[in-house]
């Protein structure tokens, strides 16, 4: 029989030390349940910032330039991203299950670019997000759009399901052609999305007053990339967004449509995680790409 006496004598309950309490670094997430925070911690790399790589464009516009072959063009970038934003179709068919990068699954859809884009529905059940081991699901919200209420209902239904499953919802401000991307509009849209329960909000950068958008939003605001800009301009936009309170970026075309996407995503990481200035990050891009000039 094992001698237990020594074990009992050697137990140390740290009688004079209170249990360690860890504060949670993601904005507005302190009071969420463990699973939700565990997933947010993956997206935010254990801290308060994230580099998400968006390549879900095919869900409404088919084979976008740069995404014709996700296996060739995107999979090699995955180790440099904190999270991959994609459809479940691409995740299941192309993304290696061995990836350590968090997954943010597109959960809304319906209309193609040939139709009214705001007419989306929920396009994925939360049980499937659980099955895929998603760290979050993403939904477009068309504040001011033709189907505004429907898109908000899509989001609130996903928030309810996400709270049940411990899966955060990323609400995306979808700006129609007729709406202006100014701080007033973006502040309205991001606040509505957060008030109605999304744990993360994605929105565009605006030159004037972006700080009022991030400050007025009680959960992390992630900067959307948008159409391809010159590398220095894209890095400048990312730098300013972070400087003005964004918790990270979710960029697609500004990374994967570049001459050297692997170099660009590392430059973006430099801005988001290491505080590099746009000029330094651009130097890094040029250096890693051996002189790419886009
Ligand atoms: C918009 O929110 C959609 O999810 C897009 O497919 C994607 O995120 C856009 O990325 P980017 O504008 O950076 O190419």
C-alpha cells in the first residue's frame, strides 16, 4: 500500500495567498462566460489586439481576384493571422484542420452581387459553428439599408444562439453605396450592433472622428480593409485606426491582392502588435518582399 502520510504532510494550500484573479483584456468581455472568453482570447492572441485575414468574399461575389485558389494563395498566410474569416464551405474544403489559427465563420448570406445585398438571411446554424470549432461567427448588419431590420434580426438571433453555445458574434457594418462612411454613420451603426449584443464589431476607418466611433462602442472595434490601396496607404490607415482605438484589423484585398501577401501580412502585424509606424511597416514590406512596388 502506498505511503500517504508524506503526501498529506507536504500539501500546501497557500493559506496566506488569495486565489489569483485574472482580468480579461478584451474590451467589454469581463462578464462573459468562460467559453466565450476562451474563444475571444484565441482571436485576440491572448491580449487585446488581433490581425484577422478576411477571405469570405466568395459568399456573395464568387471567385474574387486573389481568391481563385484559396489553397495556394491563402493557406500559406494562415500562420501569420490571429484569425481567419471565411465561409464554412472554404473551411471544410480547403483549410487544413491542423491550423492553429482561430476561425471566424461567415454566418449570413443569400443575395449575390447581382441582387440587393442587404436582403441576407442567417446562413449557418450555430451547432455547425460548434462542430467546426469556430471562435466566432460573422454577420453583416445593414444599418440604413433596405433590409435593415431583417439584417439586425439575423444578428440578434445569432447572438442568442451564440450565447447558448459560448460563441461570440462579429457584427459587420455593411455600408451600402448610398451611405456615407463618416463618423456619424459609423458611430450609429457600431453602437447599435454592440447594444444589440455582438461581442465584436467590424467597421471601416474614417479620416475624421474615428476615435469617437471606437470610444462610443463598448466592445472591440476591428477595422475593415476595403478595396486595395497602395501598401503605404493601407498601412497608414491601419496605423491610424489602431492609434485611434481600434482593437485590430480584418483585412482581405489589401493583403491577398498584393504582389507579396506574406510580406504584407507581416507588415500589418508589425503595426497591430508591435506598434510599428506606417513608414517602418512599409519598409518591412519592401524588405520582406525584396522590393515589391505595389
Ligand atoms: C465584408 O465584411 C465581407 O466580410 C468581406 O468579404 C470582407 O471582409 C472584406 O474584406 P476586404 O474589404 O478587406 O477585402
